[in-house]
């Protein structure tokens, strides 16, 4: 059961990072851009849930999973932006 909770915490971290990034831009909501963040958050939730060490689950474990999910979204967004800038593809 802990694997689901850790995966959800990582997923929520990715979603929160995406929403905070959107509020920072002062642009209208773009569902296409949010979809890519949603996909990254789903992938982050799955990967972090599988790779997590379940020997001792504490509140700190959920915080770490949340921050890892946020980091995956932020890192993925930076990588996508760098590729877009290099190739000129939007």
C-alpha cells in the first residue's frame, strides 16, 4: 500500500510544480503545456514509487517523494525548453 502513497506523493509534487510554474508566467492556461507536465508527473510517480526504499516509511519519506516529483517536472521542463531553443521547435 505504501507504494501507492509514495507514487501519489511524487505525482502531486509534479503537478504542484507545474501549477506554480504556470502562475509565475502570468499567461493564460494552456492545456497542451499542462498535458506534458501531467505526463511527466505520471512517469515521475511510477518511477519514484518503484525505486523508493520501503524499509522505513515516515512523513519525511512522503516529503522526499513529493520533492522528487517536483524536481522531475522542473528538470523535464528545463530539458524540453533547452531542446526547443536549440532546434527552434515549439
